[in-house]
C-alpha cells in the first residue's frame, strides 16, 4: 500500500472552507499518511490554526510556525514573543516557513534578512529545524544560513526551485530538499535535474497547497492528495518505482521533523 507524506501544506480555512479534516480525509484515501502543516501570515492566526490542527490529529499532522518573507514587515516584539511560545510546543516540529523572496518584495529586503536571521536564532534556541523559503535570493539565503549557523538545526529547502550548485551547498549545510509540483512542469529542467541527482536519503515531496498544483492537475486548487503526482514524477526521473520513492520520502520526512505518521 502506498504511504506518502506531504512535507509542506497550508490548510487554512480561507483556502479550504470545507475544513482541514475533509482535506486530510481525501488525502488519506490517496495514500497520504503524514501532513506537515505550515502556519504563516500577516498575523499569527494561521500559526495558531496549524498548532490546533496538530493537537486534534496528532498521529498524522505536525505543525510548523514562522513568518513568511512576504510578511516580514509585520514582525514586532509582541509577535516574536508569541511565535517563540508556539515554537516551543510539542505539536510544532519546525520553525517555518522563513526566508527570502526577492521576486515580489512584499517586505523590504533588509527587513526580510533581519527577520530571517532572528527566526534562525529562534530555531537554534528551541532546537528545531527550519523550513526555508527562497525565491530569486540564492546567494543571500545561503550566506544567512551560513552566518547564522543554521547547520546546528538543519531543515529543508521547501518548494525547491534553484540550481544544482545551490542544492549542493544546501546539502552540505545539512538541509534536505523538498520538491513541489514544480518538478512536474515541462520547463522546470533544472529542478528535474536536481530531483534525479540528489541523494535519495535527503529528498522530500510536498504540495505547498493550495498553490502549485502538479501536472496533470494544473489550474485546480492544490491539496495534499495531489502529492502522489509529484512523487510519481520524481520516481520517474530517478528510474525507480513509485513505492520505493514514497517509502524513502516518508522516512525522510519523519526523520527531519522527528515525527512518526500513522494512517
């Protein structure tokens, strides 16, 4: 029986009005047993939601809490204090997603860099890995990870969209690489090359739902059940059976987030 983990999904009510439990049930029917649910936004409402969901579904859901680079300008000390308290809870397995996004620049770049560094420090304090968002900021992302000693906690490069050279440096820093539906896109040649090359013990699969629906589901709202399409494409690129890829990525996700998922 196929057993997969979705290493990064957003299940907020504004994305899924039917509620996260209904989404999880559909995914379970498609063979997904583990869900790393990420709570980020302009406020900490999504973070609280992710923690509450992990509390309700402890055998299948793990929470991540952080401040997305888009929302870095919303950070203040009060938010930082509450986020730190959430990060210390048992339901939270990682700090994230955090990082840099120079494509949209919704927050000033200097602010993004400052908040990224602060949250790496938080992760080191609570001794939990980080989930890194990086878009069009490869050099700064790697420089901050190195300078802030992110190697101490490791983590994942979520929704990987960079080059093999970036992947090599990230792997050397102790980070795993998580592939989203992007790897199924026809023009994502660089990402596909990394998916075929990266050590099988260091890769994960994710949906980043409700975004980036994989082929052949493009144009639809993405949800965790669709992670099987991404896993299938990664397996094809590596020349292995889907079941082997699923088993490896499930084990990698459980190791990285220190969780054991049960159906």
